C-alpha cells in the first residue's frame, strides 16, 4: 500500500482519472509508476509471475468534493480548547433527527486527522443508524457469528459460574459449573449473504482475517474492563473550573460503583488504570488458551485498545493535550502492565497470599491502613471470574460479549470462617485442642 500526497498524488490521480479500474491502460499506468518501488523488495524477480501485481486500486480524494478535495483536520498551535466542538460533532443531531456525522474529524483524539479515525467514526455512526431502525450490528468478519449473536454474563462466585451459551466441547468445564437446561430447537434464521461471504473468507484465510475479528472484539472487551472504575471530572467542563486534587497531586474525579463506594478507592486516573488492568489480566489468562497462532493478535489488540481509551481519557477528563506528555504517561502504563503480568502470574502459581500481596501493591498502592477484607474480596473475585471464563468456549469469548459480575458477592466467602481454622490450636485462634506445655 502506498499513501501519497501533494504534487505526486495530484500527478498520479490525474493520470488515471476517468479510466476504468479493470482496464489494461489503468493497470499499466499504475504499474509503470510503482514498479520502481515494489521491485526493491527482497527476492523480487521480474521474470516470476508471482512477483507481478494481480491488480491495482487507487483512490482520488484530491478530486472528490465530498472528501474535501483531500483535506483533513489540523489543529494549529493556539487553536485553544477545540474538544467541545469535536464532541458536538460526534453527538450529531441526536436520535430524534437521526443525523450523525462521520469522518476523520469525528473520532476520539487518538484518531483525529487519520484514515483509521475516519474508519472508526464510520463504524460508530453505522451502529447508531442501524440501531435507530432496530437492527443489531454484528462483526461481519467473524465466522463465529453465523449462529447469531448471543451474550453471556459471568457470576464471580467461587462456587459456580453461569454462562450462556454452554461451554465449547473442546474445553472441559469445571465440575461445579452450572448446567443449562435443554432447549427446544427452532427453525434457523437465514444467514445474510455478507456474513456467508465473510465466513468463507475467514475459512480460506484465517490468518488474515483473525486480526480484524480480534480488533473488533477487543474494543468491546476493553470497554467492559474500563466500565467498572469509570469516573468523570465535572470541573473539567465548567468555565474557569478548578479541578480538585488528591494529597498526591492527582486530579480527583467523581465515580460510582463498588470499587469506589464500597472498596474505598478514590476516582483518579491511576486507580481507573489499575482496576482496568486487573480485568484485562483476567481476560489475558483466558486468551492464553486460544490457538497459538491467534493468541498474539488478541493480546496485542487488547492492549492497544486500552492505550486508545487511556489517551482519550487524558484529553477528555484531564486536559492533557500535549502528545509528548501523553506518550510519557502511556510508556509508564506499559511498564506497569508488564509488572502486573509478572506479579499476578506469580500469585496464580504460588497461591492466594502472593496474589493478595500483588493486589495490595497495585490496586491499593501498598497502603498500610488498608482493610484486608477488601483485598480478600478482590482476590476471591479474580479467582471466581477466571474459573467462570474456563467454562466458556473460545468462540463466545471471541464475540466480545463479556460482562463481569459484582465483586460484592464475594464478601460472604471472605467473612466466613475457614475450615482450616479448626485445625489450629486454640491459643492461635483456632478451634482445636490447646497445646500442652
């Protein structure tokens, strides 16, 4: 793929403008201009038919008035706070009018002025338009969608995990997994031709399409991971508003949910990242069981989407417009993520005490006055959800329809008396016999 602009772009598009893309003249013109470049590829052999392009396709944005004649968004220095204008464009004219805008000037800050950003905004607007007409948009590149979209939820109980649909035959569910009642078979719905085509493409070229399937699913997975510690900074949207700070100098936001209201975490960017990382780790453990050829794409896209979400939050809630500063924060987050993987992995192998220590260091920032019951609930929650994911097949995880449960349900296990206490001597708090002197 060649991305060209300026005078060379005007020259190339001018040469082929008006030609039929399936004509020999069109092919020959583009081949003459680009052969000097693709012939530099290693092992290129001009005599080999395998080194000859099958076809060419070129765009002509500079000649398209609907594409602004090749223009794109640019924010020069001194433009001021333009975020509110972009947000207004993203919202469109609302459900009542059913009019939304798409383009490289619409997506989150990480995609502004890019082809990728334009693609993202087009996807989002398509979902809104389809939703207004009662149509549910599914990922057309995923062959697993042929049976129709089905969602499932996980209950983080350590004793059982409910999942819909039932586990894939290729993965054996834990003995205490809840069994679902048999359902009466129904007449299958006709499969759209586009989905059939996508399925055939995925079957013939799984390595090529896997990354696109992973991209779409991981976007949904990250939204679910980030949802649990979501927060806002209201003063950010007020004129001359003063953002409150924590004792450590972090921006203090407003958040709801168990992690803030029950566990006592403060709504800050760092705590949002740590809670999101924790849920990402739970998914990462499950993704490791994917086929070896596919797993790397899923791991990478999951991490990439976290960085997109983190960078968007920096701009949206914390006024961090400097790309240099955002990149510094992102590098720090990447370092933290690598450390979290090692720490939580060690806890899974060595036991709950080691896992609790890792949770205490990361989620609770190693606070000395932390309520240990909260640490225990988080550890129990992690174990329960990971057990629940074991009962779910790869094809269901691949749809991205994961919903994490409420950690509060684990308190009863933390506050309950362990049977191991009965084996301890009475002077050590157990219910056993007192040691004789």
